[in-house]
C-alpha cells in the first residue's frame, strides 16, 4: 500500500489528480467518460497553473537576486518554494500513507458528526504530510509524533472548513463547497481579528474599495493586467539598478560575449528586460483567472455527483464537499492585493529585524493567502491588503524559526531519494511560504519541538474541544430541521 501511494504521488499533481478524480468519479456513479474528463480538466488546470507560476518564479529570480546582490542582503534562509515542501512531505514515512490515514479520520469524523466536510482535495494532503514530516524528523524520526502532528492539523482544518463554509459559499456563490486546506484556513484567524479592528478605526470602515471599484476609479490602470505590467516593470527596474549605477561596467560585461556591443545596445537591453518582466507579470495576472475556470469545470461535476450521493446516504443531511482553493484564486481582489503585496513584502523582508527569509520561489504561493480572507473582508482591497501584510510579516518569522527543521527534513529526503526539489544550496537553510509560514503549522511545530508531551497534551485538548463544539453545532442544526 505504501509503495502504491508513493508511486502515484511521484507523478505530481498534474497526473495524480486525473487518476484519483477519475477513480472517485467512478466510485460515486459517474460514467467513465465524464469521470475521466473531469479528472483531465483538473490535471490540465494544474499544468496551466504550474506553467503560469513558473513564469513568475523563474523570471523574477534573476532581478530579485540582482537586488539582493546590489544591496548586499544577508538573508540565509533560501526560498525553496512549495515543490520542495511537497517533496519533503510525500517522500517520508509519514507522507507515504498520509492519504489513506486522513481519509479514515475524515470518515470517523463524519460518522461521529464532528465534521460535515468530505475532503476530496487529495493533492493538498501534502500540507498535513509536511507538518507530520517536520515533527517526525525533529522528534528523532518518530512515527508517533509525525502522525500525531499530521492528524491534529487535519482535524483542526476540517473543523475550520465547516466553520467557514457558509461564508465561503455565500461570497463565492459555490453552494455546498468548503476549503479544507490548512494553509488557506490558517489565515482565517487573522482575517476575523484584524477585520474587526479595522472596522473600529474611524474612516477606515468607509474605505470600501473592491477590485471592480478600483478599476472604475482608476480606469484601465486599475485592471489587474495593467497593474501587473506596472509592478513587474518596477521590480525589473530595481533589479537593473546595479547595471544602471555602473553602466560602463555593464557595457564591458556585455562586450565579453559580443565585442560589437555599444552603450546604446546596453541601454536597450535594460529597457527590454524591464518591459519583458512587466508583460510577464501582466500575463500571470490575466491567465490565472482563466486557468481557475478549468478547475471549476473539472471539480463541479464531481462535487454535484458527490452531493447527490451523500444526500442519499445521509438522508438529506447537510454535507460539504472539500475542494481545492485553486477554484477561487483567480478572484480580482486576490490578484490585485497579491500584486501590491509582492513588492511590499520583498522590501519588508530586507529590513525586518531577525528575519532571514527573502521570498523568491514562494511568490507564486501569494495567491493562496486570500481564499478564506475575502469572505470576511467582502473583497475590500484595503482591508485584505492589511490582513495579508500582517499575516505575511508573521509568516516570515515563522519560516525563519522553522528553517532548521525544514533543512533537516529536506536534507534527509535529498540524501535518500536524490530529489533535486529538496536540495538546499550550501551555506543556506531552507524555507518556503507554503506551508512553513502557516499559523497552524508553526503552532504544531512549536508544541512538538519545544513543549514535547506538554505540547501534545495542549494540542489534543484544543483538537477535542474544537471537535466537541463543531459536533454540538451540527447536532443542533440537524435537530432544528
């Protein structure tokens, strides 16, 4: 069983998800053609999302590295991106069996009425495997601690998915859907608390500007596509600062490969680099909403058939279908706020005392901060930006603090598997925004690594209380009907 799951996971999301969703579709009564098509839409969506996010990370690495060199930045936590975190997660003893174990926990919670969510977002089970893998290595390669951390994270996420489901469904107009992804759910507490604080600030509560309102106010300049071009161009311009400051040296550098290069050619190269990155950033902003439609086209038939089956099996009782947040990351407010946050967090990362992490490869994960924030801010750009900024500042410190454990886990996986995604450059520690900047992940990590059995007791108590509260809500709701 372990080898089977490890083999399927090794395909990656673009191949793994069509296989799994085709199997799920057949199990819930869809005909083979429809099940296969739904699975392929999801797979193609992951391919498209991978291509677009790779555009962002690969093209931004050079200018951001140039900025780091020009300003002599000494940040020692290397940004591995989420692929490294997923590689660490699934290439361990914990990750190999995380899917069947978590599905079993989900079934028990449904039977005991401690959740309403059926979590079929199987690819994102790597988040639970990741925190389990970190605990596994930190606690001396203990499977007990690894599975404990993973299961606690899974249960807390399912309960949070239930608690936020109605707001999520109302805001995005997606009936019967919840988001049981711990990275997204971990920003929900920030959204609730900060949103209430902002509402108490005179004048701020009236600053009600959503993405469409921004477009109306600033015309085409407020469109995510145009904003992407502008912000991408500005980042590229800062990346070229070293070449501009030592322009004659840059000309000589280019002449080493082409002796006929002139100062005009060098200037035109700088302009080309700035414009190219601007257009690439604009392309990312424009393509992501189009790609997310593929996820909707693939997942909704599965969701509708699952709801139909669940209604029969559970006598019409309310059950939520747990889906990937990729369904909604193309929302205009998510795109606009992500666009503003990228340069802001890059600047702050340099000056925040004690931070050692500069987001580079993780920038593509910025979009996943907001699926569970927007239902609370109602798409307000200003509020969403403040919440995202505060959460990311905390996240930088979480990544820095977790870096030694991440590095230990990644080094072990690379030594055993040779997976290049888990290879950390010499002289650096490893980190990633997703999932290492997560509030849930960091709390579980600290409770296991620092508090040991006291932490285990605290996490167990919190988890049981959340399950009890959720069960009481579910039973009360059913008794009213």
